[in-house]
C-alpha cells in the first residue's frame, strides 16, 4: 500500500457535493448564531497542554494528541473548544462586566482507541454565553439549539436536559468516595440501573436518598413526574435546587415555544467534570451519537483567572451530516454549473463572458475545443452542466 495516497486512521477526505453540503450546514448554524447576537472568534488548533489539563475537568490526557515545540514545551491539539474560549475570555475580556456571546467553527481532535471505530478529527460549530448565570440564559441556549436543528432541515429530534447537581448532590449526600463515585457514574452512563440498584443495596443510605437515586433511571420525564421528589429532596439542598431549576426552566421553554422538542433526563451525566449546572444532549435518528452536547460550567473560567459563569454547546457536524443524509433531507445547495465552450481563437471573448457570468453569481467552467468532434465529446462529458458558447447558449 502506498501510504502517500491514504489518510491516517481516524481522519478522512471530504469531496465534491458532500463538502458543499457540509459548508451549507456550517453556514446555516453560524448565521443563526449571528442572529442571536453572537460574535465569531478563532482559537488555535493547538495550545499548551495545561490548557486542557485534567485538573480543569477537561479531556483525559490519554485521549490527547500531544507533541513538543522546538523549545521543549508540551503542546496538544484542541480536543474541545470550551477551555480555549475560556482562556480567550480571561485574557481579552477580563475587564468587561458585560455578557459575552462568542461562537466558533473548526476542528477538534481526540486520540480515540482504534478499536472504537470513532473519528479522531471532528468539525464543530458552537457557542459560549459568558457572564450570565441566570435561568434566562439557560433557556435561551436551549431555544438556540432547537432552532439550530430546524435551520438544517431536521424536524424529528429531541433535546435531553439534565442537571449536574443531581448526580453530584446524590454522591455528596451518600458520602461516597472517589472510587464509589466512579462506580455509580459507570452504572448511570451505561444505563445499567439494575446494577446500580444492586450496588446501592449494599450501602448504608437513607431511604429517601435511595428513592432520589431512582431519579437517575428516569429519561424523557416531564416536571410533573418528579414533583413528589421535591419533598424527599428538602433535606438535600443541592438536589432540591437542581430539580427546582429544571422545573422553572420548563416554563421558560414553553414561552420560547420549543417545549415539544425537549425532554428531561435526570440521569444525564458527563465524562467532562467542569459542568456545574444544566447539561444537555440533542439526538435524532440516523446517528448513534448525540448531535449536540453542552452545559453550564460556572467554575471553569476561574482556573484562567477570570471567575465568571458560563454556558455553552457544540454541534458535532460529522454526526449532523450523517443524520441529514440518512433521513434523506434535501439541502438547498446550488449545484448548477455552466460550461462555456469556445474555439481557441476566441479566448479573449470567452474570458470576458465568463467574468460577466461569474459576477452575476454563476459557477462557470471555461473550456476550449479544437474541432467539432472535440466539441461534441465535451458536450457529452459535461451533460449535467448548462452548456453555453461564446456565441450564446446552445
């Protein structure tokens, strides 16, 4: 095998119509973010390793692509935009008290184990709302995500919303160690609730708390379904606060008119540890993974010296495109091209005509021909094009 003609495992080439459709989707999402008042930024695709330190709750170091610069500094390819945007906010906007709305588009890289079959390079379009801890900003972000799906032609999708303080509050109330926390996290993330019940049965835990652990097995709930749990949670302020927050937020989502696209998953957990409030994932059929993920991370910016609340999300464009293709959604991508044929002695006239057509917004391919047979062969080869000549449309 000639390795010069192949890509490494975990990356791929994107060509032609697929590339054009992907560009359309990225532009549609970016335009939507602009309409909500977000400003676009760019961050480097690699940074100092400490930017993505596990102590911040970011990606595990074993999943990073790491390398050294000429001075011996350890660098890493960006696995996640959020720490980079947090760094930018701390460096350039530390003096402002105004709410920041920042959006981005670019690649992220994670060094997945080869047996997992996942792509190591992914495209994301996302946003971060920094400086507002209110429930209003939470609801605005969920509304934005729903409209992001709609702007890409998707109609059948679901946003699952949870809260980091439900899991964290349960762990704290039970007095679990770090190892026990990881055990419970593994049960919940794998949806192994029978295993979780068996595990908890061997622990000395108050019966009300055992009942509250049962919330982790509830998916696509409505607030009325956990109303009775509010009484059980009254002695556990962190859990009560999370449930109350989600209850109030449902009312705001109704005001936005997006409640039909939302369900509450009280057992939603994250491998990234920096989330502090609501967390969410968006799903649709045609992809086995979330299309969008995100949540609130009120403590992350403090690690960069600018302690401000924040919430953000990212659309995973690779998964979004897979869903769009499998659902047969037609995107309004302009594929029409003009083939402008000209005899070799008419090149100047052809250039002027092509320039005029391009300025009018057309996609024009110039091609000379030697004789009538060559002309006819070109017409057959480019039959899908609109064929024109220096003498007019054929």
